[in-house]
C-alpha cells in the first residue's frame, strides 16, 4: 500500500512514510464495506468470518475507502477514507515535529493513529459526533499502543478544551469554514479541510485565513448538524414534478459540469463553491438530472431529450451555472488549484484566481447563521 501511495504521488515525506508503514490499518477496521473501483462489486468484509479473513486483510491495505457505519438508507455515516486521500491531506498539513493537532472526524481512528505515530499521542486531539465510534476507536487505538485525546464533540465548534492548536484537519465536508476554528488555531497555524467536492489548505494569519484549493476532487461525507442534509430522492423528485417552473432552451449540456478533466472536474469545483455549496442531485425516470440548491429551495432539471432546462425557485440555478461556465472558459478554463480563498475577520469568504489581488474574485455564498461561533 505504501509503495502504491508513493508511486501515486500521494505520500512522499520520510516521516509520513514511516507512519504509514508502522500503523496497522487492519486493527482499526475489523469489519467494513469496501468501496471498490470501476467494475468491481463492493465487498462486505468481516475479520470474524474465517472464510473472509484473507480477503479482509488484503483489502484493508488496498487504496479504497472502508465504510464502517451506514445509516440504513444507503447513506454512509463513517468510513476510513481511501489511504491516498488521507496521505495527501496529511502531507498538505505541513506538520512540524512539535505541533499539536485537532482532528475533526475520528471515525475508525486510523488518522488519529497516524498522527499519534508521527507526533506522539499527547499532541493529538480527535473528536467525532458519534459516541460509539469514539468508544470503539479509543479501545482499538489503545490495543495497538496509541492514546490520543479522544472526545465526543461537534466539529463546528472545534474543541476549545485543548486549544490553541498548531494544526487542524477536518475529515468531513464543511462549508462555510466554521468561525470557531479561526479562534482555536494559532496565527501561523494551518487548517486542512474537506469542502463540498474538494479540499482546502488554509494558513491562519492574525486577521484572516488564506489558502488554496487542492488540485484533486475529494468526495467526503458532510459534517452533520452543520451542512444541510439532502432529502431523499423521492422527495426531491416529487418537488420537481409538482412545483411550477419555467422552461427555456439549453445553452450548454449538463456535461459542462465535468469540464476540466475527469479526475479534477475543475468547473464542478467552482459550481460547488460559487453557485451552490449546499447541492443535492437526483435523476428522474427519463434519466434527466435535477440539481437542487438546499439553501434557497431552487432547482433546475436539464433534459438531454428535449434540449430544455426547467427551473424553479428564487434562483435560476442553470442560468447561473451557464454564466459561470462562460466566465471560466473566458479565463482559459483554469485548473482548480489556481483558485484560493481568503476569509476576512468578519467572515467574508472570497474566492480568487491566482492571487488575492486578482481582478477575478467572487464573494461566496455563506449562510450567516451557520458560521456563528
Ligand atoms: C470520513 S469519516 C472520518 C475518517 C477518519 N478520519 C478515519 O481516519 O477513519 C467522517 C467522520 O466525520 C464525523 N462527523 C460528521 N459530522 C461531524 C461533526 N459535526 N462533528 C464531528 N464529527 C463529525 C462522522 O461521524 C465520521 O466518523
């Protein structure tokens, strides 16, 4: 696994290579649902089942996410993320030997184990909203010799008890960046967090936070209690069938969302930040995709059959997406890593291209009620 992570460019520093070589991932995920790539079927694996033991052990060291909790309705509640993704985030945290770290989203405890191996457990704090996960992670971590400070807490509020931290890493998707984090990470410190459809590395300065978007697409579960939950597909489809809408001819097909390359989906990243960070999607019986903005309740149904878009609600989502697409093409279709974010002391989130002084800047939508400390 480590050789693969190095070949893939996800892992390179001596210290993290040593940590990944040392921590036994399998000890933290005794049973899981493996999300396998491409045509392979997902696997449910359990160490306790003798006929699965070899495959379980082998899969624990593949670069695949291991889902450890589901919600019973097809959704995932916790997982040990794909090791390459974790390695990229840890490398991007630019950690120093003496740094203290807050991790949000303990999950299986694998990340907390890697951090403990790298820094010493006394420098590591990790929190999760789900008490049963914390209990299991604590027991399993102790059984392999790691005793970081674990607690049940809501990540949107950080964890003031052990602040300030030098580094904060959040392994569930969050938007906007919670204000508490800025107060709990010392100036000069760094935050690496998953956002909808991506990841940001942010440096904390005395009067603001500044950073960049990672070049890769990150697809993580959302932070509970903070990000709006997407309603079930049936509910979304019923709304799009019943609510009044207006119709017009498409300027561009739905596939513009994937423009910018299959892996990096640069344009999709901008849509997630500039148009709708709180997005849900569904597909109707005619195989037409429908996008919903959970904040405003607006939606857009894009039909490849009729070449029409139907839109409803206070915002015209597809108009905004097509306008942004033209703007992005006019800028030469920049890759997502050319975009950065500045969060001011009054919590305005501003996206920019290439530099903070760029003429190409966007004030991003944030819900004020969400970022209150
Ligand atoms: C992808 S998993 C984390 C994986 C973990 N870092 C590991 O190494 O296994 C995301 C986790 O975020 C947690 N989470 C979701 N919302 C949260 C919140 N508001 N506060 C703290 N944790 C939260 C979930 O319970 C879940 O365990």
